[in-house]
C-alpha cells in the first residue's frame, strides 16, 4: 500500500502561536471531537488535510491538525 505524502503549505513556517499535531485516527474518532480536542474547527481540519475523505475515515489514517498553544 502506497503512503501519501501530506503537504501543508506553512508547516515549516508556522507562527509561534500555532503548532502542528500528527494524529492517527482511531476507531470512534470524529472530526468534531478532534477539532474540539485541539482547539480548531472542522473546516480547518478538512482544509489542512485535502486528501482526507470524511465520508470514509479508516483507523490508522494520519491527520495533521493545527493547535494553538494554551
């Protein structure tokens, strides 16, 4: 199985207020729950992961999530 490269435009140049988290999906994870957990929105999660299809989430898929420092 070929692994996709996940590209985020500003991964290396993120501002000091933002940091990125690599989150492997687990059974029962929802985009709403992940967005609340990391302090972002569902639309931002979908924007940062263009190859992710929310209709068919499978355990083990990797998501890049933006998180603000607390």
